[in-house]
């Protein structure tokens, strides 16, 4: 039967039926068209729930009865005793009201203690909870880890949004982000939190992290917080709760917030709001882990995308040069004002702000790339270095070989978004400094041949001239070809 029919037969509103379904008390089947198909058993369970809730039996007890963890007769006996206590309490409450009427008291001269003493004695004698004041306080969630992890997920999302923005708009290399850059990013995420969280609270009374973990925030009157109220609360969280992300002070404020929450004390920014927990179902943590995985996947995709050059496939010399210059920036290699122009030749930018001075501490001139061209496209790249009778030490040419390899071989179709080939190229070149190597990327070969005498290999990025050698000689032949 469909929802309209079971509403009529059970005498329940659709909202009640959906609620009990959400609590797992009924499990209707899904039809091909997406509608729910309620069974006769679902109807009988709803009727039983309606009866027992009418008798003020709690939902937790009904769940235990349905699961077979409690006995109905025992539950009814306990409920009879509870109702008897409530009846006695209600009867005594009537007596107190009559006594106050007979005394002719007004609010301004009401001796509350006189009557409260009698109420307290009755509560002790009967065990009744009738006089207990309930529901007069704003709900608060005193679960520090749930609240903290919800906030961390929100910050993680803001950080992802900012990282994608700076990566795609400003071409900032995420993989090589400096410590200062990451600190700057953390303050940007706080600004995003300050501006966006009040919007979440105003429209949906929650944030993405809080929604996944079942947390909800409302004003004391049950309505959504206004943007101004949300802004005030979020600023309190950032300052008193997170210490503005200032190192060390941040840890101190987090610890203070944890202590308050653990001691069931309301956080200062929550004193005028209602903070509630919808439920504590296990699958919320599964969603939480899934959201973290999704954010990490997005960041990993952006980082992998940044490893790829701007030009792919068949390359002209100008496109190769553009790829080469891209990797100079990506790998943070300092060539000063030098760059590769559209003809694949080294050129120098004119800068009136910063001038770089080359300090001659060793021999390591920039090599000139030579290109093999077929039908306008590059099919081979090479450079050679030959040094005779040099008294200075020789620096490695690994950076030039790596840049050329990534700019050309890294642009081939075999190199996909999540490929490990760029890393393998870097490891091959870096692991064979001043050594011969031969590496293939699809149908592209990267090869280098070294010859040198009169030098001492320091197993680093330098060759030192041997003082005992009568002459020195060094040659390098590097090529990329199909």
C-alpha cells in the first residue's frame, strides 16, 4: 500500500510515518518508480506504536520491545507504576494550588520555599518525577569530539575550495606550497568560515560538517539564526574556540573549549542558541569518512593535473618552450631572469624591479637545445656539453635534462592524469647523476651518455677536478627521440 492509504488506515500523519521509518521501526520496500510500498506488517507495527505512545511509553522502550529485548507485560507493569506516581503527583499539585488560593498570595509576596518544601517531601516519599522541571533550558551538545570533527570537516572543505581557486586561477603549485603559504591559507579558510558559516546557519540551520554528524543550530525561539547572529557566533568560535589559528594559542583555546564541553558547560558563543543532536547513527561516521575521502580526491586530482604541462601531444618548438617554462615555475628552479623563448633559445627578461646576478662558483653554462622537426612538430630534442682543461668544478645538468624530459616526454598521450611517469622520469635522472641512462616513455626514449676524466665524483651534484690529474675532460650527450 502507498503512503496515502497507510495514513488513512493508521490514523497517523505522513510526518509521523516518515519519522518512525527513519527510526528503523518500519522498513517499507521501494517500488521501481521510487515510491514506498508499505506492507500489512508495517501497518500493524504503526498501530502498535500509536497505542503504546498513547500510553506514554517511550520510543526507546518500543524499539526494545520490537527487537525482542524487553517483555511487554513487564513494560506495562512499570508504566502502571509510573502513571500511578504521576497521578499522585498531579493530585498533590492540585492540593498545593488550592492551598495557595486559600492563602490569597500574590506573585510579589509569594513564599515559594514554603510550598517547595512540601513538594520536595512528596517527591522523596513517592519517587514521582511529576514536579521535575524539564524542557526549560536550551539544548546543548556536550560532545567535544563530535563538535570538533564537524568543524574540522568544514575547514577542510573551505581549504579545498581555496586551494582549487589558487591552483586554477593563480597557478599556485599545491605540491610545493611553502610553510608560509600554508599558514596564509589557514587564515584565508578562517575568513571563508566567517563569511560562509552564517549563511549555512541562516538557510539550513547547520553546516556541511554538522549536517553529516547530525548537529543542528537554532535561535532560542526555534527559528534560524539571522546572518548577523550567525556572524557573531562564528566570530566567537574563531576567537575563543580556535585562537584565530595562531600557533600555540590555537592549541590552548582548543584545550579550554574541550574542557568546557567535557564538563557539560555551555561554550560562550552558544549561550543564546539551541545546539541539538538529531541522532547518533553509525552511518554518519561512514559519510564523514567518505566526505574526507572525496575532498582528498579533489585535491589529489588538482595536484596531478598540475603535474601535466599546458601543451599535450604533438608539440611545436614554441609549445615545448612553454612547457619548459611551466616546469621551471612548477619545480621552483631559479634561472633568474632567463627563460626559453618561442624559438627554444635562452633569453633574458628585462626587469626593473629585481636583477639576478650569476655567481661563477663552478662550470655549468645553460645548454642550447637542438630540435629535430618533422611537419612542423618536434620529434627529437638534444643538447651536448664538452669541457676540456677546466680548473673549476662542474655542476650537474640534471635540471635541464629533467625540464626537457617533462616538457616533451611528459606531454605524450601515455602520460595520464594519475600516471606515475613524471615521478619515474625524475627518479631516473636524479638517480643517475653523471651516469649513463636510457629510459622509455611509450615510444619516446630519453637517453644520456657521460664521459669524463680528471674529475672526482663526489656522489652529489658536482664533479671536482682532481689536483693530481694532468688534464681534465668532460662530455655529456643528452637526447630525447622517438
